[in-house]
C-alpha cells in the first residue's frame, strides 16, 4: 500500500475540498539502474518501482467537469471535458492528457474530482510525471471499468505525455510505475514490451539516490526532444544505407563506424552512446542473474561516462556526486539517472557501507555543491495499486 501517513494526508485533503473519496491510488516513482535514453530507441532498460510515490484520491462526477487539487503545491484547477485543451497549469496537463487519449480510444468517462500529492520529488529524475499519469489512468480504469491491462495503461499514459503534454518520452517510466514488483527490477524490451524480473535479493546491495536538487522541466527546455530527434536523424541516415533499420536497436557498433565519415559528428556521438548502452543493459541483466554485483557496478560507471561525454545530458552536480560515490568503499557503481540536466545519481551500495556513504556524500553536498544533502535509500516495491 505504501506510506500510510501520505495516504491518510491525501484522503484528508480530498475530504476538506470535495467530501468523501471513492478511491485512493498509489502511483510509485521509479529508479533505473541502467539503460538511459534507450527506451524511445526501442532498446533495453532495467528499472524498478520504488517506495517514493504520488497518492491520488478520486471520486466520479455525474457531469463532464474535472476539479483537481495539487495538495503539495496548494493549487486548484477546474475544466470541462467538452473544452479539453492544453492548459497553462503544467501539472494539470498530465491528467487532462489521460482523458484526451481515452477519448481517442473511444472511451467517454465523466469528470472526476481528484486530490494528489506525496513524497516523490518533482523534476528529480524519479519519473514523477509518469507516477501521476499512471496513478490517474489506473484510477479512472478502476472507477469506470474501462478494461485496460496494466501494459495497456502504460501505453495510454505514454501517449498522453507524447501527444498532449508534448514530451517525446519512451515507455520505461510508465511501464515501471505500473508493473513494478517487490524487490525486483524489470529487464524490459521496449520494442515489444516483453520483460523478465531480476531480483537483487534481500542480502544484496541497496539502491541509493543522491538528489542534486537541480531541476529541469523537460517539456519547457526541449533538450530531451532534441536528443530524440538526433537519434531519429541517425536512424534515417542509416536506414538509407541499410534497409531494414527501424531504430538504433537494429544497429551495431561496426555498422555505425562504417558510416561515421558521412554522419553528422554530434548525431554519431548520440548513436554510439545508445548502441553501447543497449549492450550494457543486456550484460548487466546477465551479471545480476549471476550475482556478479561488481561487474554490474562497472557497467553503471561506464553508463555515466557515456551519458556525460557521448549523449551530453549530465551536469557538473551529477558528475561531482557520481565521482564522489565511486571513491567510497562498498559502492559498486554510480551514475546519473533519468533524462539528465539535473535530478539524481543512482548508486549501488552494500548495506554495511551505507553509514560511510551517507557521511561522505553529505560532506560532498556541503563542501562542493554548497547545499543541504538529500539522499534516498530506496526499497523496490510493487507497481501502481489501489489502497484500502
């Protein structure tokens, strides 16, 4: 069910604004241990749902009016579904986008009242937008019996972010939020959504996030979409010369190198990173299955170097934290996580090393980043769920 105090807080916030809720939903954030910016390239990722989440309280209406309250921001929003359009209130678009995609699927549910909030940092790289979208989509599916599977809801939420919000994200965040399992990571093929669960084990290392507190609004900056466009340009270039190439998933390093002279140098760098990252995910899944945490940690370190130098989505704060973590005994690997330009690093740390890790990273925050430390020791949880 998640954190009961947060569930209780959101239920009480709903009662104070709208009355008694009909449904309470927990939408978890996610971590991704390896496989960044590979999902929209039809590649491989290794995420898991975590014990940081957004809770949503909902109640159906008999008309087409929607009334939303963002409890943590103390902001209200109201609209009619008959006037559905992109709003100047950014967070509301993640909810309205779900309605927009439901309509395209032939569903016309009435409006709802919804209050939401939680302990998932916005803009930290833990997929707060996906947690909100998926929690809301799950809630509407439950309230109105729409018949979507969890995979279907993940695709619906992705389409909402792509088409309505305007962020060209892949499927990873939504899939992890909806299909996470306790103490499990998801080895996901983003081309056909086939997946397998890989456990770290109760005695294995812990997943620790260090939050730079540098925030990047992806839909506003356009840098995420720019990277996706560069990858698509690479695919178009290669497809002209290698028929059958549909995505970077179909490309080898050897093929890339053979066409390097004719490619835009920046596009080439982006493509090399993605092709290598796909390989790292598959090697990482094998390492975890064998319990070889040291090999997996090295792949995490290599991933960060690729994100910094090839894909160029890191920032000084992320680099400082990743480098500091790697110098601590008991840390297997550390890298930036999420779309980049801020957010969190993710580190794999043996349990006995956690006190030393916390002390040293807190010192790095104070002495090099000049801000208070924010560290999350995460537990892998189940996916989006109905709360009692």
